[in-house]
C-alpha cells in the first residue's frame, strides 16, 4: 500500500514547482509590459514637442506596477507561504536543508531579503514605481514649462 505522506510530499512539491512557474511567467509578463511602456515614453519624450501622452503612459506604468506589487503580495501571502508550510510538514527531507546554522527552522524565521522572490516580486517593482513617478513628474513639468526637477 502506498504511503499517504509520500503522496502528500509529491503533491506539494509538484504544486510548489507549479507556483514557482506561475510566478516566473507573471514576472516576465510584467517586465515585458513595463519595458514596452518605458520604450513608448522614451520615444514620446524624444519628440521635439512634448505632449501629455507621455504622462498618460507613465500613469499607465504606475498602474501596471501597482498591479504587479499586489499580485506578488497576494501570491506570497495566500499561496506560497501556506503551501511552503504544508510542504514542510509533508516532506521530511526538507528539514535537513532548511535549518539555519543555529538550528532554527528557516521557514519560521522568514528570512526574505536574500531570496530571489523578494527581489523580483518586491524590490524591482518598487524601483520601477519610483522611475515611473519621476517620468510622470518630468513629463508633466516639461509640458507645462516647470523647471523644478533637475532631470530635464
């Protein structure tokens, strides 16, 4: 007879790999969308007569970035984190590779700053968000002739 714990382990590993694949695909989608918007804004900003279209596209970029941050946050809190806990319970071998040097379980410590998920799902979108804010302000100030920003 099959060991149900072994079946759970396989199920949770497969599900975890599936979620990692979804995260990678979503990140690629958002990065491509952001890149296309950045290219469009750069093209419009290079025009001899600035228009508010660049500001509109920068606003769209801000919206896309906020969606990216929200999707990443929900994916982590509602799917990845509970799934990782269930995987930890079902997979005995995971404990051998998931303990810190002082013997504490890494899943309980919640070390996040060194994980690629944190960088790609949080830090990168916040950096892109800051760039969009600068581009939005720059586009609006160029159009109306404001000269308060040093990046003209």
